[in-house]
C-alpha cells in the first residue's frame, strides 16, 4: 500500500515568496502536469494558508508542512491534525530541521495522523534519528543532512553512504533530501535504494518549475529503467 500512496518526489514550498498564493498553485499545477505526462507521482507541501486552496485544485498528493500533537481546542496558532484532514491534505511532514520536534511529540503526531488515516513523513538529520522515527510508526522517513540543505550540493553526490546506511537500517520507505536539484541527483538517490526525494528551492525558486519538475521526474524514470 505504501508504495502506491507515497509520491516519488515531494516539493516543500516552505515560506518562500515564490510559493505563496497563486504562485504556489502554479507550482502545484506544474507538478500535476508532469505527473500526468510522465507517470511519476509528485507531492507538494504548500504554505499553511494555501493548503485547502491547493488541495481542492489539484489531483497530486498534498501534504502539510507540520502538525502539532494537540487536539482541537484553545491552542492559538496551532496546526491540528483535524485541520489538516479537513483541508484535504493526505498527510504531513514532521520534524523538518527548520521546525524540529521533541521525540515524544513526533510519536504523538505520528499516532494522531495514523488515527485519521493520514501519512507521516518524518524528517531526520541522519540514519540513527531516521531509524528511531520509523520505530515510532512513521509512514516514511526523509533523511536530510542539515549541513547540505539549501547548498545545491546533493546528498547523493556528497554523502552517498548516508543513503545506503539509511536504506539498510530504516524499516520504512526512505526519502533523501538536502541539495537535491538535478535529475542525476534523483537518479543516484533511487539507485542507492531511496524511495524518492524531498526538496524545496530547486523547484520553488526555479525560473520554470514545470521544466525543473520534468527534469527531476526523468531522474526517477532513468533509475527505474
């Protein structure tokens, strides 16, 4: 079931100006177009204010960027699993290096997402943390060495051993991220055993997100040939 639900590419929109509102919708529609043309599943994680708008407008998997392990109630500024479910998202990223969580909160959030039938993609700085996340029941784990995030230097080129160790030790589908920006980066990651990639600026800040997504999808296709 996991293999048919989890996309091969997940694009995190973060809070970039280039992904806000209508611009974010354009990126999501580009992902939908590329998925239809190539058969490569592409998920998007929009900004919170755009989650419902984008989820209702496209057919690709839509994720929240974070959820708080809290029930509905008097929690000003909190993002609940119920709100994410109601928005139309299929799951959430958790514990991104820019939004770290305590282990106990990751466990609660994973459980709450699972109870609603939603996917949890838990980010981890290394295979050890990724293994712990998988042991807590995460649907998938995204291993991103923090020193490579946003550098344009891909983990699949600079730290291939991280991918190999992650795939070997983590009992869940593994995404890799940090510096992923080309079809070659994607191809290498998948050939090393990763289920897919998690990336942000390479797509969000691209002059032509459609062309960039098409290039990245070709990396998945090449790896599967």
